[in-house]
């Protein structure tokens, strides 16, 4: 099980209990509107618990994103596959203080590569609320293409299919 990835600026690591407050605050805030929120505290905590426990249940999960040299969690990004999802997903939730700095792209790029390379995925999608213009732009920047024929957990969501990264010859 790979629990840590590094990029030029970031450490992506398995979430710890120290990341709980930031994640719960995200799920309680208006920022979570594109993932069904904002939620009351007990549901926000349950969302966090699902992110946290996914690692033990699936052997992989979304990573806590931190800057190198600072272990403060700035969001949760990575592979996700709960029981009700029809396909493997690469998802991203970035805290407001981390927006606009390219962190989501850098983390998501590393996670797409990780999913195909290390987890052996044959395909990966991102489920995105149609109103979430920033996430749609990120998916497109990653090279993902909208797939209207794909199944989805929420019939209102768009599905963006990520291309398999090219492997060096």
C-alpha cells in the first residue's frame, strides 16, 4: 500500500486524525455545496470518517495534501471507490486557503498517475456537479473528457474520464 506521494511542491500522505478539523470544517461550510453540503456536524464528521476509513476498507484512498515543509492539510485529493460508485474516481476537495495556487492540479495529476501506475486501474473518472466550473476546468486541464454515457452515482453529475498517462518507452 502506497501511503505517500511527492511532487515538486507537495507531499500527499495518508490522512491522520490531525486532519479531522479541517476536513469537518470543509464539509460544514458552503464550500461543500458541490458534494451535497453544507452538512451538520455529525454528517460532516461521517463524510470525513468515510475518507479516513476508505484506506483500511479498500487498501488505498484520497491523500491529505500538504506543502513540503509544512504538514498542514490543505485538502483531500485522490483515488476513491465507495461501495455505491460505479467506477473508480479521482476526486479533489481543496480548502479555501489553498485555492488559486495550482495545488489541486499538481495533486490531482500525481493521483491520476498513481491510480494507473501503482493501483493498476484501467480507467478513472471524476464525478462533478455541473455547477462546479472550477472542478470542470481542472478535469479538462488534466486532459479528462466528458463521458455522458458513463454511469454515475448522482444522475445530475457530469462524468469526466481521465486518459491513461503515457508510459515511458
